[in-house]
C-alpha cells in the first residue's frame, strides 16, 4: 500500500493459515522526490489534471507490481509461491459526504494504482479498490483495517485500541472478546457473507473504528514549510521536543468541525492537507512562533485530537493502545499521547511480531484473503454502511 503521506510503497509478504498469521518479509520502496511531488499534486484539485491522473493510475500499477518483484528477489522468494496480492492503491481524493445526485448525496473516493497492471506484471491474482463497495452500501469507505485489527489484536480479557498514526490517524476499538469466536469469521470454511447480507447483522457489532483526525500530515507539512522543503518530517520528534506548544492556537485548531462530528467518520488531505498547513503556518507567524514551536504545536494537535476522540466517542478508555504507523517512531508524539491518556498502556505492534511500518500492508493482505474467500470484510459500525459486504475488485493473474 501507499498511504496519505505518499512516501513510497510498503510491501509485506504474509503467510495465512487457519488461526495463524505470520509476516515473512517487509520492505518499503520509497518514491523519488519527483514522483512524490507529482502524486501530491494529484491530491489537490487546483493542481490535479485528468491526463496526469490517468497516467499515474497505470504508472503506480507498474510501481506496485515492481515492489512485489523486488521484495521477492531481495528475500530469495519465488513469485510462483505467492497466491494473492492485496493492494490498497494510492488515495488521491476521498469525498465520503459526497455531492448531490438524484436528490441524494453520493459519497465517492478514488484510489489509483491499476490492479490489472499489478496482475500482469507479477502473474498473481490481485485484489484492489476496496473502498467503493462499502460506499455503495452507504458507508464512508473508511477505515478499512478494523477487520484485520479484530483478527490480529482482539483479546479475551483486555479492552484495546489499535491506533494507526499515518498521514491520517485512525483507531479501532476492540472490547474484550469474551466467549465470542472472533477468528471464526475470518477463517470460516463456509463464508458467512451471504447470510450477513441477508440479515444485515455484522459479525463484529461491538467494534468501533473511525479517523481521529490528522496523524503525521500536519506535522510533516509544517516541517516542509519551516525548513523550506529541506526536511520532509520531524525525525524522532526532535524539533518538536525543542519547542513549546502554543495553547491558544492549539485550542483554536481543536475547534475544527471534524472533531465534533460523531463516528462513523473519515478524513484526509481534503481537510488537513496543504491548504490547512498553509493556514496554520500563516496563523502561527502572526503569533510570532519560532519554527520549533510551530512543529511542537502541530505535534500536540495530533496527540490532543487523538485523546479527544478517545474521551468523547469511546464507551470507555482502553486498557491498552497498540500503536502502528510512522507516528509510532515519533517519541515526542508518543510522550504527548501518554500525557493526555494517563492510565492507558501504550504498546506497539512490534510487540506482536508485526512492525509498526508493516501493519497497514499486512492488513490489506488479510482483506484480500477475505475477499477471495467471499467473507464480508467491512465493519458497518466503523464505516456507517447499511450492511456487511465483500470489498475489493479482482484482477486474475
């Protein structure tokens, strides 16, 4: 997959057997500076062009397919041993509330990275474009990973959240499993999707998931602005650690309407992208903030919006937060999270055998597996869909 930060392609090789998921290999293949710039331009209506969207849809299909080939070559793995590829693609626009058509709102989303190119390049059946089916069922098409979170991290006794901090931050709330057989729905021999669709009953009715707001997106944007493009991100949170949070500006930022919306909800660059970062930068300049203070305030913005979502929308605070995504490397951000959520034990997916960087890619392997098995792999309580559906389009290898 490639996330909203558009840093590169994350490729994970995952072995799935009944009741067991094991990561065999993982690699990130960074985009060139020029490619990343071009992709980010596609995400902005004022710079996106139809011919470039069309072109990069197929270019990224080749790039994703090449990532699979390169991962296998580096690890000495035969392409022929791989049964299936799951590809999230690259989101360039996400419009869940939608425009009006025929007297009703039609939500929409667009991920590029043509799966037919991946299948042709590798010879492996490819499942991609997961979001639209959930949207067709009335959902927001996001977040997608809660299904995998249930399979990987739900515990019999502990209440957990899986907190991803990529470009956007999102959580999955996992109450204790109790007597339920949580993995049954994933490894069932007879897929229950049709029965669920008929009855509109979700296999995970008590699981919640939603986007909490920006993750690394605003922090990264501020780093680019204050360093004039020399730094793309705040390594280990070092610059934020040197600054002071401007509490007045932070309170103003937390009044953004997204934080008042009740779940299900999702967001992206449309609300917290380049335009938002430029507003924040100019607003901070009026307050005469130093660059370190700007980055510290942006980091506190992410931590505070996550904590606000926990206290405002979850039935209870979890016993454990399991962190993943690039933000898990930002020690200043993690420290701020812990300060705002005292009593919640913060762990990382590394402790469960899945690196914080690989977890999202692993999730799409699991989603693709469910698609091929015909198992409903959305969670309506998370996306707002009217019923469980099988997400993903299949390009045969």
